[in-house]
């Protein structure tokens, strides 16, 4: 599967958080997130390992009882079923890989080659 950059296909499940799946395979899914300053990703967990990279911006992650201050270039791996949340301190762009594939993030195929 290949993806050609475009501005369409973003979805908002939480106010101020826009998500788009870039590509996916049998075991992994790559997503981009556009996060608005002041947004909150509420505490949650899911059965997916979540590995990410902060492309731009600044955010605070909470995983379990730990607090992490992420700046541009920082990355993370959140284990499956770990409680986590985030506070967005600046407009930010994040790229994340989920494994196994998140079926709720599977996209409309019209954006893919």
C-alpha cells in the first residue's frame, strides 16, 4: 500500500484532535495526528501497542503514574492496555504506529494507490 500526501481524510474523534491513517498492512497501521494547542486527549487504554514521534509542537504525556514532557524529535512506545492521556501545549503534529492494526482507524480507500 502506498499513500500520496493530501489534505483530505482527517477525522476528529476528540475536539482539537484530527487523525488520518496514512498506510496500513496486516500487522501495523501508521497514522498522523494534528493536535491543537489546549486540547486534551482523555485518559484511556486500548489493546494496541502505540509507538510515536513528535514531528512538531510540545505536549505532556501521562502513562500510568508517569509524566513525560515531549519536545520536537522525542518518541515513545506505549504498551498495550496501558492507561495514558495527553495535554497539548502547542499546536503539534504526531506520527504513530499501532500494532495490531486498529480497525477503527481503517480509512476510506479513495485516498490510497
